[in-house]
């Protein structure tokens, strides 16, 4: 009996040591499939730093996270990882314990603004509008809706409890009554278009190229420019591994999604002349046509939409930031400035300014 107890203890010590041995010997390299930067290596003497490093890099972490997420998914636990909510029919939704940025809380009307915050946003956007108008630049604010705003029917039943109004409703009405800010709300468009096509990825926070295409055409129409018809584009679909929300749950190899490719029959005519669209650098596209120039300050939602917009401008500049700078305006001389900001990123409007 004593030998069996010793063997069990030894086996237990071996099992709990494997992740550490695998990490420190280099026999196992932690994969990073999450949308965040893993903690850097720190000396053992730095207890807090090493703990963060160990939590992100211990051996077989990704496999264990994957098994945990899969188990939660199979046993009916909708919160399959810290920031991923599993809905119906394989749909995943982003969530966070920070109520100010939580799409679910926004949909449920649990993070409404008071008069002071609404006034701050209004004053900030009005100052930018006026500052750009002095430079003969048109300013347009575009707010893509959160995925759960467009597809609440796929939320778990417990989460599908819409509020009477949301922050976007508040801001839209406040700006209409107290400013000359030009705001384009894409929710009515998407409520219509979702009847004909799926506009967001099931396993990603972002819209797919259907959503990006329709959004671009709505922006162009709002600006008084002639857009394109989907009939002039070729649509191809393919099956792919799960995207960002699936990766955050370590289930990208288990869950699948539909990739939609929307391309002009003759190919895109606007071409990249500087920067990189998929990074936080400034990206510049140009086309040899008589048309206005445009600069868009934005988040990641513009990546899929930008090529559709760039087809209709002589020069299109993309800047992955919400900080509009006078130096940018002087350098690129845009006729139109667009601010694209996802619904869940609305709190950033409270600190926006026209910077030097």
C-alpha cells in the first residue's frame, strides 16, 4: 500500500511539473491564438512578472484551454472563455466585464449615458466638425453596429433582452437636437440587408465582406457619390477555420466559418502607394480618376471596407487611430474626413479632439 501511495504522489508531481519543464526546456512553445500580446519573460525574482509570464506560457496551455472551452461548450455553459459567449447555431459573441465597452450590456441598455457624457461627446464632435469646415473639409461619423445588435436572435436566451434604448440611440438623438454633426447609423441598412445575406462572421467580432461592401455603398450614397451594385462584383465563398472569437477560445481548429470574397469583376483599380492597411500605420490608396480625396480614421472594421471605398476616390488615406491631427490634414489634404468607430468603441468619443 505504501508503494502505491508513493507511486501516486510521484505521478502527481510529474504531471504538475510537465508544463513547467516543457516551458523552461523549450520542448514546448506556447501558441498565441488570442487577440492580445502574451506577457514577456521575466526573471523568477520578479514574482508578479514571472507569474504573468507563466500563466501565458506554461506547457500545453493552449491544449488545456481548448479542452476547457470545448467542455463548457458541450455542457451548455454559454461563457466558454472569459470574453466569448456561445450563442445559438454556432454563433459566438464578444463580451467583457467592462460594462462601458461590453456589446451585450450595450444591447441590453445597461450602460446608458447621462446628460454630462452626452454633452461631452456632442461638444467634441462639434469642435471637430467646425475645425474641419474651416478647412473646407466635410466630416462624417460612421458607427458600425455591434454584431449582437444585428443578430440578437442568435444570442443565448438569457442574454437576448433588449433595452428600450441604447447609447447609440441616445447619441444619435442628442446630436440631431444639439449639433450639426453628420452621423451615419448603419443599423437600419443592416436590418434590411441581413434578410438577403449574412453580414458578420459567426466566429468573429467583425463583419464579413458582404457587410463591408454594403456599408461602403451606404457611406458613398450618404456623401452624394455614386457607388457600385453587387451585380458588378463576383462573390466566392469558402470554408475556413474559426476566426478571432474561436481563437480566443482556443477552438479555431474545431469550429468552422464561411469566408465571403466580394471582388469587382475587373479587379480593384485603386492601388496601394504607401503604408500598410492591416497595421496601425497610415495606408494610402490612389486611383487615376477625377474624384475627391478621403481620409478615414478608424478601427479594425475599416480593413475589409476600405478597398470598396477607395475605388471612388482619387486618394484614400487610412489611419488606424481615433486621433484626428491637423498635421495629417496638412500632409494629405483630404476633401472628406470619415471617422469610423464601432458601436462598442463609442466611449472613445468622450476624449476625441482635433489635435495639432
